[in-house]
C-alpha cells in the first residue's frame, strides 16, 4: 500500500455486526468449509450481484477447499495487518455462512474504500437489507468519507 495506511493507526476496527437477520464476524480459516459451500452453491448468483458483475470472482469452475482456505488465510492476514477487512455473514446463532463482506482500499482515486458483499442465492432477499445495514455501519463506525459500494434495489413486495 505504499506506506499509506488504509485506516488511521488509532482506529479500532469493529469486529462484529449483530442484527436479527445476520451476524458479521471476521472471516477466518475456521469458516473454510461453510464458506466454500456457501459460495460454491451460488456462483451464478454472486457473479450477478451488484459489485461482482465485472469481476472474475467467484471462478465459474469453482475451486478446491484447499484453495479456498488459502484465500481465507489471506483475508485474515489483511485484517490483522489492517490492509483490508473481510467479514463472513452468518445466520444468527449458528456457524452457517450465508454471505460475505469485503472492505478494501478503493483503487479509483475518488473513494476511500471499495466495499462488496454477497449472499447465497437461497437467501437473496437478504441482499438489500445487508447492503443497508452495512452502509449504515460504515457511516457510523468506520473512518471512511467516500465509499464505493454498488447500490441495491429492494425487491418489490
């Protein structure tokens, strides 16, 4: 990161967000099996999620559990080094992974942070509520003034 910190040295990153529909905690190796199952079950859905449409993640062909573990370990290192913050989205009261949230430095020169999130296809109705909750959390608890986070449109009722 060229010696420039992503967050101020005196900033203590939140380590969880607890709401009735989901519980966010830092993503780590302990989430490997349920994380892998979550995104592998929803590849097409995630690739169509706002913020992921122009990316190559998740890979269409998937990946091995071992390769996924390597990714999770890299995200945990980023969190520890304060260069990026990845949270797993759990069903409250369980270890069931239903999504993921990524908070990383923006590369466009206009924003402080680039944020992306996804939920499994079978809980797609949680995408807009997650977006809203994370947007409020970022504004209230994180030190970013300009966040790039693809808008969601609530599903008509």
